[in-house]
C-alpha cells in the first residue's frame, strides 16, 4: 500500500446491501479501522519497528492507482478513500503543531 500503511498490509473491503443508516454506520466503522491502522503504523515508524522508506510519494501513488484500477472500480475507490483518510490525519497532526 501507500502512505503510512505498511506495504504488505492487505486491506479488505466488505460489501453488503444495507439501508442508508447502516451504510453511514458501516462507513464510520471502516474509516475508524483504517485510521487506527495508520496511527499504529505511524507509531511503529517513530519507534523504529517499521522503516520510513515504506512511505510512498506521488509516483508510487500513481503506480498503486494503476494496479487498483486494473482490479476494478471498487478497489480504486477504496484506494481513494484511504488516501483521503491519510490526508485528513496528516492535516490533523499538522494543525496540532
């Protein structure tokens, strides 16, 4: 993966038909799960358990987007969601300093 997610950590997306209320609830749960994972990985990078070299830049983002796009639209949208969460966390951390 890219961003601050360990490169071999596989994120799986579950799909099921639900109503609007449950969809919001499930969306919040998935966002919380990915956010926790990013914070854990960031902590491991700070402690030295994971190399900072696992962070990818724009070229790696484009490469990963191509890979996910070949798998299907849902995978590409999942990547975009992860990037959005990642960007939100970075902005949150930067606003604290």
